[in-house]
C-alpha cells in the first residue's frame, strides 16, 4: 500500500542529484537526503523502535529534524514533533502522554535529557547521524503516522493521530490543487513542528520532487522578501504576523516576486489590513488556508483577489464541508452555522478522550466548532461556536466587541473573553494592548464604546496588558487570560 515513506523513497530515487533542500544556503541533494534517512532509520532500529511506537523529534528547524522525521515514517513509527522551546514540564508531559520510546534532539536540552535518562528512554543527539555507519535496506513500512496536539487555546490539549495514509491523502489533494511539481521552489520560514510548516511547506516540496528552501534564523521580513526573489520561490506558506512584518519592510528597489504563484496564510485569522498592506508592498494577494490538527487542510483560496481575499476559498478535493445549525440540520447559503467536515485525511477520535470524541465526531463528520458562512465567493470563517458569551441568555460574539475596540486609534489589539458571573452566568471581559508609548484610561474607552453596543455586550472589565498570550504561530491563547 502507498504511504508517505514509500512515496518519498520513490521520489528520491527518481530525483537523484536534484536539489532537495537548501538550508541557510547549504544545498542537499535527494540522493544525500535519502541515504541519510536510511542511516537514521537504522539508528531507530538499533534503539529498538518498533512500528507504531512513538518517536519524539525535538531538533530545531534544520537537516537533523527533517532526516529523523522522514526516518520515523520509513520505520512505520509515529512521529511526535515537539517545540524544544517549551518548558521542561511541558515537554515531559508530552513524552509521557505519548509513551515516547525514543527521543531525537540536541543534548543542550539538559532538563529534558535528565527526565529521559531517568525513564530509560534512548536518545539520539546531534552527533548520531554523523557517527552512523550502517544504512537500512528495508522497504518503508506503511504503518504509523504522526501525533499532533491541538493547540488548546480554550481548554486542555487533545492528542490527534493521523496515519501516513491520511497525511498522504492531504498532500495529494493539495498538490493537485496547486499543480505542484519538481519545478517548484518552496520557501519555509515556519517551524516544522507545526502542521502548516510540516505539511504545506516541507512535505509539499519533498513529495513533489521540488526544492525546499529553509531559513532557520529568527524571522526577518526584509530577508524573507529578498529570499522569495533570489530563490525564485513559487509556493510560500506563512502566518499572518509574517506577512505583516514583510509588509513593513523597506526597499529602495522592490524585490521581483513574479515567480510567486501562491502565497498562503494559516494558523490564525488574516485581517483585511494585512491583506491590503502586503498587496500594496508586493502586488500579491495572500490566499488563506483553513484547517485543523484533526483534519489537515479543509479549504484553500487559490485565487485571492480584492473581492474574496478575506474568505478561505472552497473545500479542497475529497473534502466535504457543510454548514449546520444548532439542530444539526444543513443550512442554506448565507446562513451562519457550525462547519462540519468529512474527508479521508482526517482522524476520527481524540486518543484516550471518549467524551470529547463523542462530542466532536458525529456519524463520520468532524464538528469543527468554527462558525462559518458559504456563498459564491467561498467559505468565510466567522468565529468560534464556544467563544460565544452567554450573558443572562443573550449571546455576545467576542469578535464583534474586539472589532469595535480595535477600531480605536490608540489600540493595537484586543481579546474579549467570558468570565463567570454569579448573577448573569457569564460576563464580558476585554484585554487590551495599546500602541507603543500611548496612554488611555478605562473611562476613555467606555466613552468610546458608549452608544455603539447594546448594554449586555459592553465589557464589565477592561484590563490593559503589555502583550496578548499567543502560540508561536500567533494564535491567541485565551485559556491564559
């Protein structure tokens, strides 16, 4: 049966001396990468890793991460990509919860290595690959896949298992949609431990026989725009804050981005302002990708323009999408409801969480919890079902209140959440970040709001913060507010 490991081996053998990776200007051929993947697989075998057992890969973006991730698929094991900047307690939770049998990562993670040593978990460090002498000759195994943990922005993280076949189904759909080929150059500035960077960046390139250009230093808008031009990039996945930073970069002569067929954004909502600013800077509209850890990519706007740039386009091939009401029945176009999804690329459960599985997976469909509307321009994601605040029976959409607050000239951003109230059940609370060196009082803000919102939508508290807590890709972590 076809699998991600089989597909990579076939592509690598066909591509041979073609360039697979360029990492900070250092090139690697498909032949070199293929050999090193088989060396790493033999190291996994020597460490006792069996098919369907979990391997944690904690290298930062770079060659070691890519090699050991691909070797894990080839061995039929389960890849757990981890952000090594997590606190030791967080990493230890994932290692324990996923029953990790092998850790691949730098020895500089001393607090983590102590935990691994105490639990007798084998460790392959940054020197392991260079010391490897034996190359595995075994055929790729089609078992295993990848563990992802939902971001847990509003609650406890849930573990999702997606098989190699599911990951390959997602790639096949997206590559067909984008007409990806060996002629493409894909720029990756995203963390590879995140599904957007891993699937839409790394796998999109390597399974197409294309070249993946990887920049590993801290994100720099000016250097990224220059790299898009210098490497004649054709496909570029990123997140909103990256496009925002690039839109602010100054050039005497604007970089030539004529080769760029598609630039995509995912991971967080894309504001009209970022769309417009980036277009003014580059002449390119950003296409939004909508997806989840549970499903992979759901929708993709492959033809963004001035009319539809704020939509997420249409479902990708083989993905079914419906907008359903509170009663679970199908809604007509232009009616807002919950987005339900069904596809061969999705998972069908949360590991070890039967109640959450029962709530979110119904009759083969995944109930995303996202609110959306369908029309002739595509799908618009309008909010989160569970983010709605219930004030004495009155529903408040936090995004409506945030939009009003963000329109104030001195406010950089805001987040509105529900807090318990002993009389009304819930109350509206706003967290506000001001622009640098600006000052305003809560009384000033209440005067600004006055007359613009019905009383039950007006925040009962306004809290000023230096920054909003966010994930590495810019997703607001409401659970920390």
